[in-house]
C-alpha cells in the first residue's frame, strides 16, 4: 500500500487522483479530516482507508510491512501564520517522525519541501545541498521547511530512497478550500467573474515594470507526474526543485486567465502592502537540471495551457480533479 499524507488537500488530493489513474488504489489516506470543506476533493477517489494524522503513527507501527511507499505531502502551508510552534509540530517534528520510521522500516519516502526555503533568492534557486545551511527563508513556514531539509541532510541513516520536493508556485484544481492561500489564478478568475478586472501589485522596484514581477508557476498535474516518476524510478536521493524552470510575469498570468474566459484583459495595479513590501520577491525560477539529469523528460505545461485547462475544465464548471 502507498501512504499519502495531506490527502484531502490541494496537491495531495490531485496526487490521489493521479495514482488512481495509474492503477494505484491500495492507498492509505492521512489528513485532518475534520475540515469538511475538503471533503469534495476525495469524493470520487479510490482508497483502502482514511486515518487521522494524529492516529497515523500508531497504525504505521502496527502495519509497516504493508507499506510500500510514503508520499508525505501534508503540511501547514499558511505563510501568514507566524506562530513558530504550529510549524514545529506539523511541518518539522511530524516529518522527522515520518523519516525515522521510514528509516527503521526501510520504506521509500517522498516529502514536500518548498521554494519558500530560498528566501529572497540571494543564493539562487539551485537544489544544491551545499547552500541549504545558508538559506534565509522569509517566514516561519519557509523556515520550517528549510529546518527539515537541514535536519534530513545531516542524517546518517536514510530510507532506501528519499526525495524532498521544493514546490514553486503550484496552481490547479482542488484548491477551493484554501481561501487567501489559493493560487493567484484562482483569485484572478474570481476577481474577473465578480468585477471584470484583475488587480495586481504595482512594482516598487525600478528594475521591474508594474505586473512584470516574475514567478515560476507550475501546474499541479505536472507536479504529480513528477512524484509518480520519482516513485517508480527511484533515482538518486536528495532535494529536487519542482517548478517549470521558466519564470513568467503576473501580467502573463492575468492575460492567460482572461484568454481562458474569452475576455479582453482589464488589469488594475495597486500598491504592494507596506508590511510585505521589503520582503516581496520580484523573481523566482527553479533550476530544473537535477530532475532532468536523472531522466525526467516530460515537458512542463505552459502557463497558457495550464491556466486554460484549469479555468475551462475546473473553475468555470466548479469541478474537481
């Protein structure tokens, strides 16, 4: 059986659906299932058992021989949460316990790290283990992910295969429950539906025009395809970036959303809030050479095609993957 944590969430539920498509139905789903707004993410999925995250390790210790792989996607991802204790419990200590069990039971482990570990990008965006100790994340969420990566790299005993995936700006279906933490595409779609226009942050950096701040936007379907590739091929263990390797502007994103709705773009620029202005990132782009060098050769979905699929087949129809 394959364990998927965070299974009711955005990336986790799409991963469960993709595993089902690939013929994997012997799944153990782990999450905090008390959040009823996430129930629709799992409505059509096939699995063996759902286990509350607080009860999972007790189950795992009784059934380790039944587990073939752990896909640890679950995490607290709220970048506006500043209580470090919350992240220590859910992102750091829970993940350490998962790692130690995968070592003890010799079970391969793939876990969710984040591009938030890179901070302002002063050391670049290379998934190179040598820079992990130097990185300066901008918030407790990013710190918790980098603290785990640092801890993992110091461990002498490892699972038979492991990968920590540094997700960049992931967007796509099954994020209805995420509120303000949903992707910019999600918010752009709803702004257009309600007001006919998109509001983007004005640039406060003379090197960038308004709306030409750059991000590496990666479609969630590509993300789960990479996870399946790593799961099935088990290449060299380590940290891997998971973006597209091609940064795009927020204007590109807005235009793609309008195009998906067959509407003429109407973009309004607003000041970036002062409380986040000094930590605002103007450029992120994943160096994807490590993943490509271990054999991943599937092209990443373009922003226009990804937004078109997401808006046309999911947001407009309010459908789930």
